[in-house]
């Protein structure tokens, strides 16, 4: 009887200890845990696919099933019942109006466009590291295509659920969106330090990416618009990397001369002007998205 009592009180004690942790720490740990749960099985499956029976992309099948289960679990399905409500809230809502979708996609596209334009300026002001390109010559074309397609889906879904959902939302409710996006962006950047070429020099880049996606999640209270843009963006990134050897933070295959060496030419000033115009357009689009969000909240949508 005492053994059963101890077993039944163990989860309650764990929840009490968890509840005593600072909210920010709980949110960060929850986001990291969800990120690992979503990404590690895919890394194992894709690695095995490259070693065994690599003539077909068989890892797509178990990964797709696992990703669907991960999505449902993140939304409140499964054990334990005590966390279902919190998981459902942290994954954010799934139903958005057409107007909200339109405003969110416009804001996100303009935000990413402004970021790309600003990178043209940054690449003329400092030398950014080259992203390493894995040797894929031993992988058949069909398998490579399938693995890259699955990689875009996994990273888009898992990173948005874990960072913009589980990590950002609790901090956002307590401390506001600016603090939440800043903290999430820093963790998001450091999470990419697993790539050898990523250093502190690229942290502002990941903070900007987190600001684009995190602001979308804040105004829509959904990870779906940012997830869609994240997946599409990942697709373009992989195509550019494998086709031209260009890193996602680089805008040309061959580095242009820095302005400190050759001076600021017309191309540099055009890039500055374009980035300013796109940044202003992005601010307008996000302001429009905020108005849509306010109207829909007032109407109880």
C-alpha cells in the first residue's frame, strides 16, 4: 500500500518542483525539450538512411508518422493528462481567418525580404562565415531530394512549435512580446551553434529571424503562418546551398569586396536604399497585422 502511495505521489512532487522554477527557465527548458523530441528521431533516421538501403528515401515514412504524432502530442494528445491543457495552449491556435492569414503572410514575406536585403548590406561591411556543404555525392538523387524535403518539414514544424510555441508563449504572457522574442531569439541562435560555421557574429541574424517569426506568432497567436514561411524558406536555403554553395546568410556565391577596402559603390547604396524601403514596408505590414488582431480579439474571433 505504501509503495502504491509513493508511486502516485511522485508525479505530484515532480510537478511541485517544476512549478517552483522561474517561468522563463521553465519555458526555455520546455522549448528545448520539445525541440530535441522533434529533431533527434529524424537525425537518427536520416543518418541510418544514408548508411543502409540508401537507394530509396525510406526514412521519410517513419519520420512522417513520428512528426504527425509529435504534432498531436504538442497539441495536447496523449499522456500525461495533467499537461494536456498546457500543451494545447502552448502549441497555440490552429484556426485563423482569411484576413488574418493574408495579413500574416504579407508581413512575414516583407519581413524576410527586408532581412535578405539587409544581408546584402551586411555582406559588404563584414565577412560572414561560409556554411559547410556536406558531401552528398554518395547519395542517390532521389534519396537526397527526399531527405532534404523531409528536413525542411521537420525543422520548420519542430522549431516553430518549440521556439515560437512552447518557449515564447509563456514568457510572452508574463513579460510581453519584446522580452519573449529576445530571449527566444538568443536561444534560437545558440541552438544553431551545433553547426561549426555558426559563431557569435551570426547571432544578430538569428535574432532577426526570430523577430520575423516571433512577431507573427504573437499577433496571430498561432505558429501556422511562421511555420509555412519557415518551411518554404528552408527549401530555398537547401536549394541555394546545394546548387550554388551559397549560405543562407550570404546573398551571392562569390563574396563582394568590403566597402572598407574598395569604397562604397553604387551597388552598396542601392542595397541600402532597398533594405530601408523594405524595412518600412515590413513595419507597415506588421502594423496592419496588429490592427487585424485587435479587431478580431474585440469581436471575439
